[in-house]
C-alpha cells in the first residue's frame, strides 16, 4: 500500500464516507451525499510519481460536491451520463465526456450510479512543464483559472487511463524494481500528454519540416527504446513538440508515435531473441531489456508479427548450433 506505481487501493464499501475519503485523499477534497438507498461502491487508485489515477463507482444515487481545486488540476471522465453545475449557477450540463473541475468555484456532480468515473489529478506546476513539452516552447504554458471546462478530445484521455489501468492491474510478478519504476514514469507521461492534448484545441504551428526528422527518430529509437522512453522523449530527441511529432510520424509512416515505439521494441526483442543463447538468458529478461513489461501482451503481439512464440525464437539458437556441429 502506498507504493508509487502500485494499485494502492482497491476498496469496496456501502458507506459513502469511506468511498469519499479514499477518493479525496488522492484527488481533491469533496463531499458525497447519498440520495437514498444502499450503496455498492468501489474505488481503485493508481499512484504515479507525481499524479494519481482514480476509478470510482458509487453503486447508488449520490451528489458529489467538490470545492474550488485551486492549484490542483482535476480531470473527471464520466463513464456514463453525469449532470454537472458550477458555483451558484442552477443550470446543469449533462456530460458524457471529460471535463476539468473548476479551480475557482465549487462543482456539483450527479454521477451515473453504476458506470463510474475516472479521475486524474496533478499539480499545476507539473502540468505547466508538461504542457510546454507537448505543445512546444512557443505555446503559452499559463494554465488559466476559471470555470469548469469540457475536454474536447477526452476520448484520448479516457483511452490512456483505461490502458494504464488494464496494463497495471495485470502485470506479472517478478519484474525488476528499476524496470517497474521506469514503467510507471512512462505511464504517467502518457496520461499527462493525453490530458494536455484533451484540453488544448490550438492547431500545430511552427516547424512543418518534421517529416524529414522521422529518419533521425528511427535511428535514435534503435539505440533508445527502454521502458522509460516516452513520446515526449522521442519529440525532444528530434527537436519537435509532441503534436508536431504526432503529425509527422502519422504522415510519414501511418502510425502514432506510441505504435512506432511499440514496433521498434518488438523488432529489437526479436533480434535479441534470435541472436541469444537460451542457456544464458530468458524471454522475460530480453523483453525487459527492450522496454517491454507486460509479457502476456508481448507474447501475443510477437506471435502475430513473427509467426511464432518468443521462446521458440530463443531456443532456435540451440537447435542451430546443434545442427552446425554435425
């Protein structure tokens, strides 16, 4: 419990105060008021180096009131319809996509009892730094104070959160601590990038020659594709913002930068498996050395790409040596 990068908390409760306290401790203070009937609530928390990802489902009809969040940025992604109002305004909006809680007024929410919500919380200073990395140095990094606002591309953020949750909750045992630490830093980078892109609607400006840097990126990735490498690292390596990198890689290769990174890791692992001695290493060790943490997903992707399991590729080295001896 409480270890960065672990599922800190997976709680079920029928008591609204228990659910409230688990969420509030990781996101922002708020009150939960039951509207009648028992609750069948569930809270899960993923602690990242400087941010938190929370899933909450109340399993009953409640009202949630969050005071102004101040210097904390809190994004809520309802997984079902959610009625929301801000401050003294009695008018409500029904959200089925993400929004940022107001930093200057209270936010009143009536969530779907069973669908639940994902909540991402991080500090303004952390997000301001990441905003510059994602959008480029020419973009104003000031994060405006004001009313609650919708997230125009929240599907990207929702997918990033769902991916983080799924991968983290199904990690195998035995992963080296250093590898896990790097992995969770990369997961946080992915979520914060999605958050920045979700609330930002500016077009990519500035350097449009990014396509010419994709070859440089490929060369860099062949040497740098460990578990800690992220899309923001890829952009920095070739002097582009994340948005410029996304556009360039998509135009040139028809892939997202994340998909390109996964493919480079897969190919590198294939080469290592093919050239290694099975008596001196293992599939897991080679996967970890090449930035791959989830062995089950790796095995499926590897078989789809190369037509055989990773272990068969590795042990072919032994068979080839035996045949060569004859």
